[in-house]
C-alpha cells in the first residue's frame, strides 16, 4: 500500500475499533488501488477512499419477541446503508449468532464493489441480526421476522433500500418479512425485497443464482486457461443455498461434487453427491449433514473433525462463511493438485490463503466477482417487479450467464490493463472501485 492509502486504512481502523472483518475487507480492496490512484489523482483530491469507507447511514435497533415458552427475547438488528451512488442500497440480511456491526460492515463494504461489477444500478448495503434461527420453531421465526421488520420498514423502499437473504435468511424468512412490510405500509411494493416466492413477486433463478453464477464464473476462468469443469472433482463447503446450487450447476457441467459440509462436520461421497437427497435433508427437513451419510447406506462417510479441504479435489468452492479456508488449508489444496478456487461465500479465504493460491498459479476467483450472480439476479427480480412482468427460467438463466461472462471479462481485461494478467482479485477490485469512484465525484460532496 502507498503512504496515502496506508494513512486512510489506519484511520479506518482507528475509527472502527474491534471490527476485524471490516478492517480485513477494506485492506483487501485497498491493496489493489495504488496504480488506480496514480492514474487518477482526482480520486485522491476528492477523498474518495475516505468517503467510501464511511457508511452513509448505520441503523442499530432492538428486536423484542416472544418465544414459544412466553419468554421475552431480545436481539440486536442492523442495517448498514453503505453507498447509494449507483442505486438504492442493495444487499442481504444475515441471521446468525456471530453477527455484530463489524460483520455487517465487511459485508456491506464488499457489496458496494460487487454490485458495481454486475453493471446493474444498485448501491451497497447489508443487514441482519445476532438471532440464531437454529432450533427455533416456525412460529418463533415468524414472530422474530415480524418484529425485525416492524423497525426496519421505515428505512426501506424500492427506491431507497432493498434487502434480500443471506446466511439464515431464505425464502421462508423473506416471506415473513415481506408480509409484515406489506401489512404496516398497506402497499404491495414487490420491489422492496428480493428472493421472494415465485407466486408473490419472485424471480425464477433467484434461488439458484449465487451458486450457479459462482460455477459459471469458474467455468469462464477455466476456459481462459483452455480447460473446463467437465470430469473434474469438486468440493463445496457449506450445504445452504449457495452450496446446493453450486453443486447443481457443477454437476450439470460434467463435474463430480464429492463433498460438502455444515458447522457440524463434512460428508464425502466419492460417487458424487445425491443432490435430491441433500436438498430433502437441508431444504425440507433442515437437518444436519451427517444425516446424508446415514441415509446413503455406507456409500458416504461423515467426518466430525478435520477439514473438508483435506479431501483431494481439482476445484474448491468455499460456500459457507468468512475465513473458513486458511493458509494451512490452501497448502493442502495446492499439495493435492487443486487447479481453481472460487469464493461462493463472502471472504471465505483468509488473505494468507489467497496469497498462497495466487503465488502457486492457481486460478482464484474473489467473492465479489464469483458470487455476484445472486445480487445480479435480485436486480433482475426488481426489473420484473417494476415492469409487472415475470420471465421464464431459460431467459432469466441466460441473462445470469451473460452477466457472469461479462463480469469475468471485465475483471480479466482490467487485470491485463494494469499489468497483472490472470489476477482476478486486482481486476475485480479495480473495475468495481473505478465505477463507484467516478459516481462519488459526479454526485458532489453529499
Ligand atoms: P445458508 O444459511 O443457506 O447456508 C450457510 C451454510 O454455511 C450452512 O451449511 C451453514 O451450516 C454453513 N455455515 C454458516 N456459518 C458457518 C460457520 N460459522 N461455520 C461453519 N459453517 C457455517 O447461507 P447462504 O448459502 O445463503 O450463504 C453462504 C455464503 O454465501 C455466505 O458467506 C453469504 O454471505 C454468501 N452469499 C450468499 C448469497 C445468497 O444469495 N444467498 C449471495 C452472495 C453471497 P450450519 O447450518 O451448520 O450453520
């Protein structure tokens, strides 16, 4: 980092104490920006870095609700509206006990550049709560979502702030949130949330989009090296929304996905995961991944300890959570001959792991590019809502495919332009940043 960037980073750390994940995400972007600031001194003069790192608005609120035993429960709700220079704030809601302001800010910061890369008119934001949905009844989930929205609704709107899902927030939760928004405002404002059900304003392909998009980006990266996914052994971490649909698309493209995980451990099925069984266990029964091995009658094994990254593979798709793949894991993957790593999750690889993978010449796709298909398809959902239309699956998937190919091309060309061919981290950061920076300047000091 050059001196000016380092000073700005130090200020961010000082002004946001204790928010390690936020610091990490800012540093990751800043490390790519020296050559951009050299070519564009107007970004320095206009204090673009300082302005981008300070969210436009941060909302923290109490979420009171009653559990099934009539006990009052209190959680903390967050919405960080980071940047609206490219469009309304857009980014998901995460319900997980690990959520605190630093997590939401790292996700919101990433989201600014990811949304910029999609080419769609959407700004960056993120929200959530430290609520733990695991083990909660349907009634408890609904009461929590209703209480959460009873505060959040006043900050939302199809032209203001448009949340979606993330960890712990899927179609069921979006339904409860949308229902409460509709009730409070007396408006059927479909464009205020994305990830809705198909019969009430949702878009086909939105459920699949993040996982599908990650694999489409991976395919493009491999194509650029004259390779493909066909016949490859793939490992996907997590077994939630992103992991399941990454598995589906990778399988469609001829790969064999041999392992996935959740926070209780991982399963290995050398014949290739039975996706219908996995969907039944995860999407319908909301059970643990060990259940998969139990029902495969000896064809799959469950490991409670150790790491999924110890399993030899050609392609690794971390799709669970931040910092889940560290330097030791990266060394193991390299030793086992991995050829590509794509981040389906947000910031799943530690900076040390990324450096090791890149130094070893492994094709590496950063999350803000590789998993941008989810938010891009959310923007397509907003388009359909605005035009009172709904597109069919094939057309919507084609749009997603075009967007992912476009993001890949943009990242690859930008990396090339800045003298670092094949460096998708640099390409994504610079391409995402310059569009935002130009808009920051154009809109004046606001
Ligand atoms: P889900 O809640 O559907 O699934 C998350 C999966 O990751 C679960 O299998 C969960 O296991 C596992 N997991 C979560 N936290 C941890 C943890 N601390 N340790 C180990 N495993 C963990 O979430 P999504 O699939 O939607 O999101 C996964 C990642 O993808 C996140 O980083 C998210 O920000 C990112 N992402 C999601 C998008 C989307 O459209 N959904 C868009 C872009 C990025 P368990 O059930 O045991 O907790």
